[in-house]
C-alpha cells in the first residue's frame, strides 16, 4: 500500500512565482499553476496533483476515491479507497465504473513505507534510482458531485522493495503511462519500478512536514 508520499519537485529556483512544467511524455509538457511550499508528508484525504484526459491536463483531486454513486455525505463514506489493488480493482464496486475511463497519473517525488513490528515501525523513504526524480503512479479518478477524487493503484512489491513491504504503488515508465491512460488491462508497473532506491529515515508524525523528513537516518 501507499499511505504517505512526497510531492514531486515542480518548482525550479528561477520559477518560484510563475507557472511550471512537468513532462510525463516526451515533448508533451503540462502547465502546472503556482502552488504553495512543497509537501513531504502528503496524506490521504488531502488534495493532490493528478494528470489525465487528452490532451493531458493537470487537475486537483482529493486523495481518497468516492464513487459517483455514493448517496450520503462525504463523511459517510467509510471504505478505505485511497489505494486500489490493480489485480482486482476492475471488479470492485468502488472502482469498476472508472476502471476504463477514469485513468490518471499521480506524480510523486517518492513515498514512504514502514517495516518492523507494530509499535516499533521503522519508516523508509523510497525514491527514484535514476536521473529522473519523478515517479509516475497509476491512478483512477472519480467525480463525486463537484468533487474530483482519486485512488493510487498498488501491486505486489518487486525485489527492490519486498524486504520493506509486500505492496507498492504501480509505478509506470513512459510506455506503461501511455498504455495505462489508453485503458490497457495489461499494465503491471514492471518498467521503472526496478530503478528505485530506499533508506531508513527518522520517525515522524502525521503533522510533521519539511525536507528533513527524507534525510537519511
């Protein structure tokens, strides 16, 4: 699973007060409106950046999917839907309506996972192991009333991560991003997922924030 992640580095030192660009595909930059300080502890129910549609646009979505058919209030939705298993999401009532036409990409600067026994959990930060720092996770977006919501897809951990946790986000390379957004059922996130690095970091709380969260222990 993935319950905490790091926003991607979207703002360059000479662009702090202007629009910025992020490039999920070669020669297809997407304009990102100005944002606040970079967050290093993004949690479910917070608003996050997602990219979708064609031509691709940047959107803000609440990270905890609510299906369009939900009839109650926001607080009445109790199911845990900030993650969705790619193995069976298409058959789950919460996700099957947007499985084909709600595909999106969730850019991340990295994410956190915890290992060890309950009460003594050790956090680890997991980041790109190549020269492109942004990780692109597969996501699904659902419009509930006027609120765009989303979930992050997960899969069984690959050998680089399985010593920490048995699940991981579905991280996509360029070809897999194309396939995912086009509606393919064959995407498993096997491309860029092998090029990850991780290391332990100091324990932090739900409200802690800042770049010190990713400093090596």
